[in-house]
C-alpha cells in the first residue's frame, strides 16, 4: 500500500483553520498565518522610487514563530495548498507565504505549491476548491501591493511635513485625509447654513367614526411647500419649507379657514414593493450602523467570526450575485415555511450599481438556510439574522400595498391625506418590516367633511446632517473612494488620530482635524480631491484586472506628488490651527 500523501493547507485565522480542519482528513495539516507575515518596515519608507519602486519587505517581528512553523510544515508536506481569503489581501498573503517557502535556505519546489479559493467555509465548497487548485493571481497581488506602496509613500511623505508645519506626531494618509476632508467640509456647510422657522398647517377630519389627519397643500393655486437645493462638497442637499414663514401669518390664515370641506378626489393605487438586494460589505455596514448603532469596525469583526465559523459567505464583497444553489434553497425554504404564494414566480436577480465592482464574489448570505443562528452569542445572532433575512427575502414575492390619497377642498384651500394598507405581506413576512401608515376610511368624491381641529405647527429648516457611520460609508462608496474592505479601518484611523470625534453617533472634526485639513487642502488640493482619489481606485482596479502595470501607476503618481511635497515643505513658517467657527 502506497504511503498517504501529506498535505499542508495555509489559511489566515485559527478559527478558519479549525473549521476547515473538521472537513479534512488526517493527511491534512492546517496552519494559520494570523494575518500578514511580511510587511513594509516600520523604521523607514521601505520603497525606493529611484530604483523602479523596489519594495523592501520584512517579516513582522511577531510572526517569526509562525513563519518557522510554516516552513517546517512545508518540509513535511508533499503538497502545499494556499487557502487564504478570496480577495486582494488574501492573494497577497498567499504570495508572501509562497515567496518565503521558495526562498528558504532549503527552498520548497514551487511545483508543490498551489492556490485554492472558496467563498464560503463549508465542506462542499472546500472539497470543490481542492479539485480546482491553481496559481496565485499576480494581478491581484500587484493591486494589493500598489495600494500598500501608494499609502506608504503618501504617509511617509506627508507626515514629516505636518510635523514641521502643524504639530509633531501627526500623520496623513491618501484616503484617510480625503475622508477627514469630507467631514470638515460638511461642518463648514452646517455652520454656514442659517436655519429658519416655517409653519405647516394640519387639520383633523372626521368621516363616520374615523378621525384622520391631513395637511394644507394649496392656498388657491399656490403650492404651500417649496423645496430648495444646496450644492455641497459631496453632492446636493434638498430641503423643504412652506410659504408660511411667519407664525402670525400662519395663525391668521388658520382663522380664515372654513371647517366645511368637500372630497374632491379619492385615488387608490396598488403598489408592488420588492425586496432589496442581498448585502454587499458596504450595505451591511450601513444597515448595522442604522439599525444597531454599530461602527464599521464592529460590524466587520462580527462578520469575520460568522464567516470563519462557516455560517456566511465571504463578507468582503461588492457583488449582489447569488448562486443558483443558494437561490433554490431559499425558494424551497419559503415555500415550505409560508406557502407557494410567497415565492416569487420568476427567480429574482440583482445587478451591481456601485462603481468599480471588484472580483466576482457572491453577495453576503447564509451558507445554510436551515441554520437560524439560534446558538450564536447575542451580537453574532443579531448580525446573522439581518444577513439571513435580507438574503432569503430576495426570493419571496413582492409585498402588495394599497396607497390611498384623498383631497379635501373648499374656497380657502386644499388639504391632502394619504394612507397605506397592506394587502399581501410577501417578503415582509420574512423581514418583519411594515410599511403601513394611517389607514383611511372608505370615502368617495362629493362627500362632505368637517374639520374638527386646524392648527399651524412650527418647524425649522435643518442644515445638512453630520455624517454617521452609515452615511459616511455611503458617501465614500458613491464617490468611489476606498473599497468595501477599507471603509472600517479608514473611519477607525481618523478617530484614533483625533482628527474627528463622535457626538451622539455623528462625526465632527476636531480643531486638530481642521488645521491638518486646511494645510493639506492648501498644498495638496488636487492630489487629495475626490475625483483624483476615485481615479486612483479605478487604476488599482485596472491593475487587479491585469490592464495596468502597477509600477507605471506608481511612477505617474509619484511624478506629481513628489513636487507637491517639495513645494509644501517650503510653504510658510507655520500652519495656524483653525478653531471651529473661524474657517
């Protein structure tokens, strides 16, 4: 009998190693790298633009033991499988592992090393990946390397300038500085905005035993509401006000109103509301922020645990694609649980709308529809349920709602009331959401109604809101800045650097953040602009697709950036720390 072939399988995390270990036989040894093994040195830039952007990697001090374990494992193995995560960071980790093995004192034969990739940690997915072993994707590695080198060159070039011009110990980053700029610009827009009071007029009407609320929408032929649009740094902001800008004017108008009205129009419209696409990384972070108040970092940490336990597909993705297998499982589950009428007749597919969708992953979904996450700890259970409901609901029938609108008129004005009634819950049966509003009684054109109570209520125009985790991530995504996997660390970094604070869950710049932003915008406005940063992301995507050489990208960027650094170094004696309110 032939000897059993020994195989070494390399992953990033111990949890992932344990999960995969359960699926493999005794002929497999699974070792975790616990993240990156090699990185740029902390003591110097580690990149030489004068030598065609040569990169000097070194083994991280805390990874020497892991490297030794990996190299020893490689010597024991007949074949080595690199099973790191299916994205640029994972590809780079595999490449570094392979490099260390091939460049050891006793080099490992490169023919023994192969790359496998899977998007969910299940027995079936791992076994399928083992049948399709291939090579490390060097284009993805180059894209990761380009981002790392780019960020290192910017950080190491800008930080010393900030030390001299603003304060020692400061740092700047290519994407983090643009993110701070978004928050600073928003604060300027808020402080510039002049809030003004206005008044809305409401009446309560009675029809039979039912009382409902309506709002004055027209005075004669004049519309009561008017909208205004502001052009902001990252888009437009529209807000509404009314023609009643004076309290006395509004109250005097109320006194002139008759309490007798005729129903002028009753319209009922059946609306089919369809479920949202399954989660991408960005939308997962936004929803967790809105629903649970979580930071992006917290969301990604919990999602990482769920992925490594084999409960969800890979959580760093900007794809809304679902596999046929998953779709069929969801449809079968819905039919058994709720009945055939709750399954959408034709399979529902979604398309990506985000800029620069990356590698063709699936959306975030449960790996098994029958697993309801009942044994998970509280935080994991909350996020898992959110992912489960969103994914499964994609194959449920549309919810059918009846939107009713009633117009009540007399010689003085026109009031409008609307209501929403659920006719068929469809996918809402899964998500647990409701869209019902006030339910209006049955009425018909020509009916007479009496206004029981009419009053003017005070409102105030609101400035553009400060960013929350959710809205900041949404803005970064919309502008094409950063990528799903980078949002959480970017937002965390600018808080650690004390460039921004959080006030009741909303970001505001510190005086330090304002000063640093002013200096950088003065000297690096074009390099740290939204379009330039977005274009850099597009170039990184081209590198990942093999359409752009990463060193050419570095050369083009460095040619512009280095001149800016020299100019900035010679600019002024000191940058003045700007206090809020003195922009």
